[in-house]
């Protein structure tokens, strides 16, 4: 809305505090300000709140209209600083809801500039995602805010209104991805996850969803998916969700996601500590399905499909073994040297299927693929391997707008050329555990399955899950990558056509 509403005793008002404690004009120049600017400036000085992003001063108001003011640092009002402001205000507002607050009024206009479409979209996304919680407890859930009201002077501008819609729909799709990731594996079998995809996506306009079961996978040559899922009592599935609106161009980006609903490591079994987070090993599949969901709900004028390869990597007499040779879609073979290198086995099938059967013109896969990537880049940054510079630039730009950190990794040239020999096998086209550097050799393993299409591999082993709250990220599954892919699709899914793959 374009102006502050009347504030009551159930309301909490957020105030963005700029650099050096600057208060916004809508407060300092108002004839009847909702809170005395002098009182607030004094409280900021007393608490040392100079507008640093994330800083907060909570000021109860006499008469309780509003009941409380949250003065939150917004720094220079950049988009990252805005995310911090909104997230801190929302989290504090949710805490106050446990004591009776019902509405958070969240003005976005700062002393730097009025909020435009990008600021409103970012704020709406952040407000919804910072307030996200996944709970499955016997105790009643604590009270929550009934409403977060975003206020911007230019709210009636059609571009700003469109930004609000985009932010809301994007956040809803990310929240769905988080729900899928956070669901325990005792519930989240491959069949259950496939059913949730059909349930959510199947009714959307211009979306078709198909599910390949064990018989269809065998007929289609999905040897990697069948091998990885063969040890489980819950058979694997592959979900293909396609959105093709009227008037879409000839380009067909296909998003491929790793969907290991639980990973024991198989016969190459993990330690107990190594399994604790493995309900989240299907985060890549959740991301690509949610990206198609968001594209369809936003009615983007671009065709896009998602291929989610779903399997449970379990231990039994039917589990695949080290030294097995697996034949993938398209005929390429892999010698299994480690059954815990299972993600690349299912991605190989999915990439080849997208290229050979779905008419893909560009491929992007998303996977919690290697612990090495988390070691290299930490828990908040994804590794990006790309065969085309234009695609790398487009995805990097999209990630920047989305606020999701990615870092391009080397995939060609003399600094990785010698690593290709590590994939050699005496009995198959390649082996699935070529050694260190583990994230790069995993990408080199996948590259042939993309053929000569423009291809990007996003290893989200770090940021797909979080151990704490940080801005709009919450503890647990994060839905990382959904907003990056959506921004890329909104830009028309640009990609360069690369030259032949160099086998140096």
C-alpha cells in the first residue's frame, strides 16, 4: 500500500534506519508521525544502533498505538541490506506475536530512495521466506503474525504491483521446495515425492506431468536410476514436468534435479553422522520442480521442463555393488567404484533423457552432489560449472538478482584437462569415483551426458541446507536455486551455443 495505515494496539511498526542512524523522511517530515522521531533517535543513540544492517532497537510505545516500534538497520538500502532489514523485522515480529502482536507494518522507503519494483519484490520474498517454519510436533504451534503489510510510496505503480506478485509467487514456490526437502524420509519415498509433484503441478494451465515407474524406466534404459534405487523397498521414479504456454518460442530449457530421497551410501555405507542430513539429498529435484511451478504461476512466455530423478539409495541384497557396470540412457556405461557416488548416476540418465527424448536446447542440472564443493566454497555458495560463457553470465546475473551466491568453477583448459584421465575405466566408458578434486571430477563425469548442448551444473551441497537463520534463509532446507532459475527463465533463458567439447 502507498501510505501507512492507522496503527492499533495489535500492530508492530518497522522503521528502516539508514547509515549513521538516518531516519526516513516519511517519519521525520510527517505532520503526525506514528512515533516521535526524537524519541526514536534517542533510543538509537542509547543502544548504539547506527543503521548497520541487522541492528535492531525495540521501542515499546506509550498508549500502544502501535504497541511497539522496531528500528532496524538498513545500511545503504542495497538489496542485500533490504533483505536483512525485512528478515530481522519479520523474525522479531513473529516473536512479538507470541505476546499478542497480530500485524507487522513494514515500510520500505528509506532516506536513500523510494522503493521500486525490485525492492518490493525482494521485500515480499524475504518477508514470506524469513517467516517460514516447518514443524511436526505434538505441542501446539506458537502464535504467528496474521499479516505483514508492506508499505511503499509507489505501490500503485503497475511495475511495483507486478513486483509484489512476482515476489509472492516466487516465495510460495520456494516454500513448497522447502517443505519437500524438510519432509522426513519415512514419509518422503520416491512415489510420495512424485505424487506431490503431480498434485501441485498437474492442475496448472499449460503444464503436463508424467511419472516413469520401474517398468518405464527399464524400457527407457535408465540404468543409473534403477541401480541406485534397486536396494530399496521403495522403487525409483522419474518425474517429467513440462510447461509450454501458447506462443512460447522454439527454445526448450530443461532443468534436471537429483532426487535421492534418502542416502545411506549404499554398500559403500556412510557413517551415522554422514546420514543425518540425507533426507535433504533430493533438494535439487525440489528446486527444479519448484522453478517450473513458479514459471507456470507467473505465466512466463517461455517453455521449460523439469526432470526429477527420484531414488532411495539403500542397503540390501538387491543393492548395486562396487565393480558393477551400469548402462545409462543413450548407451554410455559406468563402472561403479563407490555406491555413495550415486547422485551422478541418476543425473546421467536424466540429462541424457532430456537431451535425447525431450528436445532440450539448453540443460541446467541442480544437485547436492559433492561434499568437496562444501569444503571448497562453504555452506552459503553453490559451485557453477558451465560449458558456455553466455550461459554462465546469464545464470550469474540471475543469481545476483535473486540474492543467491554462486561461484563459477573451471571445466575446461589445462587446469582440468589432466583430470579427465581419472575417469578412465578398463571395463566401461567411465568410472563414477574418479577422486579429487571431487566436485570438478563429478562435473567432468556428467559432461558427456549433456552432449554438445549448452549445459550448466549447479552443485548446491552447501547452500541447499542451513544450520541457522540468516536473512531470508532458515534452518533446514532452503530451496536454494529456485529464485535463480526463475530469474533466468524470466530473462528468456539465454544461453550460448558452445563449440565441440574439448577432450584435452
